[in-house]
C-alpha cells in the first residue's frame, strides 16, 4: 500500500526494548470532493499515525512539514479505555520512506536582511 502526506510534527524515536527502537510520526493527507449537485468543494484532512522500524537515523530527516511517500501496511491496535469501552486505532507500518520535499528550515523561512553600505566622500581616487 502507498500513501503520501505531510508530517504533522518532527518524528520521534522510542526505545521499545534493549535492542529495538522505532521511529513514530504522523502525517496529514489532504483531500477534497464536491457533493453531487453542489458547487461547493469540501476539504477533508485525514491524520495517520506511522511507525518505521528499519533505521532510526531516518528520524533526523523526518521534520514537520516534510512531504513523504510511504510504502507499507496498515495495522490495527485494539484496546479498552479506563471505562472498559473497546477502542481501536490504525497505524501505518512503513517499510520504505521516500522524502518528496524536505521541511523548510528556519534559515529559509526568515527574511533576508538588506545590507546597506554607506557611501563616503573620502574616495581614494
């Protein structure tokens, strides 16, 4: 299965056991549709929790705003809340990450300061 979306926050590495670590992150997938007989476009955002077990050093490149294409499978987590009500959530277990666009860094988002030079009358010629 393949999904594409933008990271909603920087990826985090979690230690699961002495020798296992996982990279966890969430992506947002934007979609839109126009209902039959309507001229209004409805925007829909789907958030998907993702995990990547193969290489934790990948987390350094998975920053908020990065556009990623993920390949993997969907997993289901079933649990009971404190009231005993059964709940579930989906996680996308990715085995291949392709970064389509890196997140903007602070240096690229800050405006460039204008450099002004003073002209003096003491020219050497």
